[in-house]
């Protein structure tokens, strides 16, 4: 038995909460994962997991074993990654998580340059507007607008400006608001965005010459939970949208959307790269972090 491999597989079962998800993240058959864990239990002479037809729970011995070994695995990963930091050609699969608009509007258009520079790195981009569990889902890093997860390392990589806009057809029918508070008038509607994770819709923020206005009660014609769909609602003339500038900039340039309230822009959104502590010294993550930071710096000056 490869003792270290068995420990790693057991740890994935604990972190993901079951054999099926562990098998999926490790790209192994369920039966193989179960066999490895059973071999580890036989080797140790204790039961690590309680199995039933519907769930898997960790025994007291299993919890103690996991808590001791996970620190050893993390330290081993750090040591191995550190040894590879000076390699000229980082390699392997890099699992990145991002929202839909970030993927389609920022990352993917620039990825050919990254792939040409690092041909031995295979980027696996998970695109979703929900908040993924990086540790449980075995993801190397994620691009996020928050740095509030204590289990992750976060580093600021840039900022994004906001824009409020609507389609020419919408403005022709409903008029152009000259002040944020006009948005709450009965004649206006907002095509809203709500979080896929929490189900909540963030308020609309506006700022001009130190005066801040927050609108948390607006009339929504339609609400969506995915960023590219949010852009589509604006293009369809379903209402005013308050969103990130990079998302709507191409449509504005084509005349498909019209910026409004341009002197009422809120503070830019801070963007972070988040990753598990065990990836801290990963060479492929380090070069990706450097690259994506430069990418966001270019957006700020555009």
C-alpha cells in the first residue's frame, strides 16, 4: 500500500464529505477511493469512517487522525512546491474558479498569451457565480470580490470601476434619470442581480463629491443570478443595470447601451485572488497570480 496516497485520499473524503465527491475531485472511480480508505483502516487497525447507504461520517479516531495528518500533508506540499519554485517551466493542471463575466470578459480573451508563455500549464477554469469551496473542491485559486474567508489566503490584484447604463430603447421610452433617486420613481425599473449563494440582491451604491447614496429598494422587472445574464437583461431593454464597467464597455462602444449618471460612480470594487494555504508556494499559482495582477492593472488604466 502506498501509505501517503492512502492518507491523501482519506483526507479528500473527509474534506468533501463523501466518497462520491472525493472520487470526482481526484478523478478516480468510487470503488478505488473506497478501497484505498479500507486499506488504510486495515493498516491502522481502526475504523476511520462510518459508512451508510446515504452518508459517510468520520469516527472519533478518524477525526483525530485527519487533524494530525492534514498538517503533515500541507507541510509536505509546501516543501515540494518550494523545491520547484526556481523551475523555468512550471507545469501541471491549474484549477481556477471565477464568475461568468470575469471569465468571458477578462480571463479568456487574455488566456492565449498566458498559455503561450506557460505551455506546460493546463488551465481548468470553473465558471460559476456561486462561491465555491476551494478546499473541498480541490481548486487552486479563485478570483473574488471579498477577502473574508479565514480559511483562505487572499491577495489584492486590482480594482474594477462601476457603470450604470440602459439600452437606447429603454431610455427613449422611460427617459434618462439625472439623479440616482429618480431610479426609484414608478416610471423606472432596474434589471437586478442577486447572489446565487445567498439569494440576496446587493443595494445600488452611488458617490459624487463625497455624497453617498444607497438604494436598497428599487422596482425590479427581472432579476438574475449570473453576470452574463445580467448584461443580457440590459441589452434586452428590461431596465437600468448597475454593474461593472468592463462588462458593458463593448456594448457601450457599439451603441447598444448608454451610460447614465456618469458623475455618480461609487468607489471601485476591490478584487482578490484567494487560494488555500497549502497552495502558497505553488509555482504555477505564483506565475498565474503575477499574470492576473498585470491583467487587472491594464484594466484600471484602460
